């Protein structure tokens, strides 16, 4: 059974870099059928797609966040990671990692989400 | 590249039908078949309802249906039930000369009266 688990700090200071990792179990991150992505949801607000990565390292980013986002993959650990730089309070959100199906471009599996608060 | 436009809220009584719209551009909703819809209850992860505009994953009731006309996709929920009270998001592939990405709608709160 596929499981995705986010890990990382729950509190990040303004102007610093937010680092999160997603550990995948029950599927290989090297699957040719899937992309691995990050979505966030500020408290009480809507979903925002951040970006995704293929096992080859090809990345796709939200144009509005592209200048601050790096998504990377570690196939040896079956993990992928998010780094969001120069964070502000507006980056406070629940961050979800997720599996995307390449052919249909849907999100078919989500992590439980982790709340990251940006505050000094 | 803004979020797709959805009504902030819709409402209906049990048994009625409601339609939620999702308006984009020819670079996203209007240009591709890759529009999907998700339902999210408070504190839960989103659940896939519709993909590729009209297709329903197994296990999703046929009360949920999707369509598209031009740059606007729609989700129709017929025979409203209390458990349909939730937030709904459209999600679309987008592409222009700068590259490709995915984009959510702003979300619609459905209240079952």
C-alpha cells in the first residue's frame, strides 16, 4: 500500500529556507508512470500546486514560486525533497507531498500533510 | 499565472443539483483534457472525483459528473446529500512558451442546506 510521509521543521524563521522531505513506501520513486509533487494549503485557504519532479530529475514548477523553489529526488532513499527559500509569513501552510499520474495528470495519492509556520 | 476562477460558495438542499464552474484560459482549461476535480472535507486530504474532464474513478458515485465548454469546466453534483458538504477544487494542466505546470482553482465551498 502506497504511503507518503512528510518530514521537516514545523517552524521556520522569515527569510530562511523551508526544507521538507517526503519518504515514499509501497512504490518505487523510479516508477516511469509517476511524478512526485508538493502542494500547500494556507490555514483556511485553498490548495496551491508548488511543483513536481520525475525520477530522472526533470522538474516542473508553479511559475509564481519558481524563483524560490527547488525540488530534488533521491532514488536511493526513495525520497524527494522541497526547498523554499526566502520565506515569509505568507508561506505558512500545510504542505502535502503527493504522487501524480503522468498520463492523466491527476494526484492519486497524498501524504497526511505537515504544518509549517513561518515566524520569528 | 493565477489560480483558476471558481465561485467562492454554492449551496443547495438535499436532493437538488448544483454546478460548480472553473474558468481558465486557452493555456490551461480550454486547451487540454487534463481537468480534474477534488473534494476536501475539513482536516482531510483531497479526494479525486473527476479526471480528464468527464471520467470518474471507481468508487465515485455517478451523482458526480464533469463537463467542459471552451475555457470553463464544470462539476455537477446531483441528488445532493449531507456528506457532499465540503470544499471542491478544480485542477488543470497548463502550458505556455515558458513551460508547463499544474494549477488549482481557488476552491468552492458547497453548503448542503
